[in-house]
């Protein structure tokens, strides 16, 4: 039987571990912002990581965005037709995809695909002591491995989000065209009629924050992986879970900030 004293010890140990993790994450972020502005900048490695994040995720982003556009249109049409407002469908789809679904779907896919990949890659390098070998070779592993990957996700994911939005709108157009024979130009005109500059700005801003978060979480978990192959799998799994949680949290905060700005 476990005593109350043992319960208290375990609880205190968990609290200490949680606070230590927050402090380590804070130190990791501070070090990133110090390193990112100091030479060398490893531009070629940033471009290589942009390729890894961007082009290798393009097929999945395309398929998901296309399906989201079709499904959301099919689900929205009956409700609008009940109120005699089927003509508002392109505007509704445009606002929903550009403002919310495009950036969010892209971030979740990248959190699962890119975040886990970064966590596993850096974790395997950590447990096999490749990172220590880079330090012996007078290469700054934080600069070469962490900064380049975080920069790549921060740059690439907003581009993927915009691409996902247009693919989603195209999927929606095909559904609308099949039902009403609407032209592509007319559909996009209606879709963007109610979208303001603030909507596009908030969408891009969200995607930048999402990209930074996904890259940072994946790198942090991989860079601090321990306990051999078990630690590599744990780092990849934790990178996905934490990145998705933070993406949803940031979505709520940024939407609220955008609403406040619109109100003022």
C-alpha cells in the first residue's frame, strides 16, 4: 500500500520535472534567437530543409486540402439551401478556408509529418552521439541542426497554407460547378468578395507562428532525446502531440486577437 508521504513525493517530483522542462524550453528558445542572427547562416542547409518540409509534404497537403474543400462544401450546402441562401456558399467557403481551415489543416499535417520527422532525426543523432561528434569537429550543432530547421518550417508552412487554401477552394469550386455550372472566375470572385486584408494577414501570421512552433518543438524534443531507440520514438511522439496542442492553443489566441483588432 502506497502511503500519503509517497504520493506527495511523487507529486512533488512531477512538479519539479515539469518546471525544469519549462526552464529548459525557455533556455532553448532564447538560444535560438541568439544564434539565428549570428554568422554563419548556413543558407544552403536552410534551402535543403525547405525542400524536405515543403516539396515532400506537397502531395499530402494537396490531397487533404482538396478533400476538405469538397467535404465542407457538401456539408454547408443543405443548411444554406434551407434558408434560401445557397448563393452565399462561395463566400462562406472562402472565409472558412482562407481564415481557418487552410492554415489549421496545413499545420496539423506538418505537425504529424514534419514534427515527428525532425524529432526522430535529431533524436537518433543525439543517442548515437553524432551531435557530440559535430562539436568535436568545430561545428556548432545548434546552429546547423536547430536554427536551419526552425527557419525552414517558419518559411515553408505559410506558403503551404496558402497553397492548401487555394486547393481547397478549387475542390469547393468543382462541387459547386457540378451542382450549378458556376464558372471558375465567378466562384473565386464571390469567394474573395468578403475576405479583407486583415483576414489574409491573420491567416499568414497564424501560419508563421504555427511553422515556428512545429519546428521548435520537433527540434527541442529531438535535441533532448535520451535512452537509446526508446527515447527516439518517445521524442517523435511527444513532438507530434505537443505541437498539435500548441497549434490549437495558438489558433484560439490569434483568432481572439484578430477579433479585438477588428473591433477597434
